[in-house]
C-alpha cells in the first residue's frame, strides 16, 4: 500500500533579513551628529523572519472513503475543514483502512517575527544592545488538525490552535 508519510510537508519557505537604518554618524541621515545625539540615533536595525509551510496529511479513523475527494471546493472553515460525506462508517471486522488523505491537510504556517535593535557604543569595545521582539507579530492563528474520528460529534471541525498569541519581548545585552 502506497501512502503519504504522516510527516509529509511538501512546501516550506523561510525568509529572513536584517536592515540597518541609515541614521547616525557616517550615515545618510544625521551623519554629522556628535555626542549624546549621535549615541541616541546610531545603531538601529530591523529584522524579520517569515515562515510559510503546508500542513500535514490527515488520517481518518473509524471510516472508509466512498471513493471521492474530501476536499471542499467552496473553501475550508474551522467548522467544516473537509467534506464529511466523502466517508462511510467502517463495518465491524472490515479488513480495509482509510489511507491518509492526499488532498486535504491540516492548516499550514504563515508567521512573521519582527524585531528592532538599538546598539549603542559605550566605550571602545563595550556596547549595549536594546532589543524589542515580536513573535507571531500579526497575531495570526495556526489551527491544529481537525477532529478525524468519524464517530466524534465534531468530526471535521478544528477545535484548537497550535500557536501562542502575539508575544512581545524586551531585553538588554552587553557586548564586549
């Protein structure tokens, strides 16, 4: 029997970048600043990490496929993730099993992590870095897999999420 691996994730892309703002001594904006003003405006950076990935295949338990796709043409929702009528109740002692659904998967990932960093030179080789970081910056939910037990009352519904709500983190780092 040929079937998809339970860990099959056919698409995954991660993009990251860092941008140093052109502000402060020797830069395009306020390039001639000195003293306290120079310390205030120098060393600002922005970073971003974007992650996108497909979901994993679903295993339906206690049911058999009636021979057609369970993918909804009208779109998925948390209350109706796949076509529930594409399955029938498995009979006792029936020696067949539903394979993993090839065309219906759990929700994937679509996440941004953003941060702002400010590095200030205190002495020649001593620097202080302030960090403000946002995990799941746009507060997008990442849905868990839908309920795949055919006899459950909420069969085909997504009942939870995998992600945390937006989290903010602040920190100071001494570099030498």
